[in-house]
């Protein structure tokens, strides 16, 4: 975690710019109990990306905010997709195990019969 002056140096931006970006919601650093901003390396990387988009690509701050929001949404959707894929795989395994259990129970009830023409009457015994 970095204080705002160190984060400004690492990102190549002025501390006041970091405060502005925080107010606009472009970067949301952690806070101390006293309210001071604490920037992580992830925040520094994001600040550099904001600067690159602004200076090199000519994207305005509203556009940058939209890009960041969309990237965060894509990341959240990817995570959710992974969770659902794992749940689906677990459900398939459970269904296969249930089917195997049912099929195994049928095999115990089967009685071999000779190929003769015959009528077989079977009465199950009451379960105890």
C-alpha cells in the first residue's frame, strides 16, 4: 500500500490528479481509519492505464470511466461463467452417479431365465 505522494511518483501523475480521479470514480484507493488514501499496485497499474488512454489514445475521462466499468463487468461475468461451469460439471457428475446407482439397483433384481416359452410369476417379498 502506498500513500498518495508515492502513488503519484509511481504513476507519473500529480497528487491532485489522483484526487480528481478518485472523485470521478476512475480509481478507488483504500482508506485508512483517518480517511487517508492508500494505493495498491493494482491502483498504480490502473492509474498508468488511465494516463495512457488519455494521452496516447485521446480518450476523455468519461470514456475512460466507461472503459474501466466495462472491463470490470467483463471480469465479473468471466468469474460468474467459471462458477456456473464448475456447478454444471458437478451437477453432471452427480447425475451420472445417481444414474449409475439406479442402474446398479436394477442389476440386483434381474433373474436369468432360460429361452424356453414359459410364464414366470414373481411376487416380491414384503420388506421388513
